C-alpha cells in the first residue's frame, strides 16, 4: 500500500505544479497592462507629433503666399506717387506694399479677402518697417522690410521676412 500512496502523492504534487495560481495570474495581467500602457503612450505621442511638421509647413506656405502677394505690389502708391500714404480701406484695394502694414487676420485669406477653407485656425500678421536696413541701403525712401508672422493652430509662430527696395 505504500506504493499506491507514493503514486497518489506524486500525482497531486504534479497537479499543483502544472497550473498557475490566482496570484501569478493577477501579476501577469498587471505586467501586460503596464507594458501596453507604455506602448500606447509612445504611439500617442508619436502620432501627435507627426502632425506638427505638417502644421509648421502649412504656416510657412501661408507666410510665403502673403509675402509673394505683397512683393508684387508697387513700392510707391500708384494713386499719389508717395511712400506709405493712408492705407486703402479693404484688402482687395491694396495697391502698394505699405497698405499691408498692420494687417491682422484670423484665418488665411486669398487676395480678395476670402477665407481659405481648412485654414481658419491660422493667425496672420503683417508688419512693414519703413526704417529697415539692407546692407548699405537704409531709410524709408530706399528699403522696406515686410514681416509675415503666421501662428499655427497649436500657437507656434512662423516668421518670414522680405525686403522691397525702391526701383
């Protein structure tokens, strides 16, 4: 009979070692949850930051567009032949560089002042400096500096500057 008891005790000890206890199962679930949480945080951060370069590039493109529009305008006012007279009342009437000084728009707009769909969250500011200096050229009669600042939806500004000289 002693042989039967040994076999039975071996079987019962083998059964105890074959499965997981409740404590081991809970520890395993906690470890997996922590690992998945860390992985998801990394994926979330990467996804959020992947949009950042696109927003910055869009803000840069908006600033370039505004500067291109401004630089195509006359240095002197075509109506009066003077530099920086009183600005025109609306953007579609702007006919010289200085008319853009102080332009402050919420949302990127085209030359007619129409809001561009999808760019409503950008903020555009234009400043024209009559006292700019470009190398040996300086003063309000010779050179103007145009600063275009575009703030993206996350609140980060992009500043582009251009110079316009008197022809």
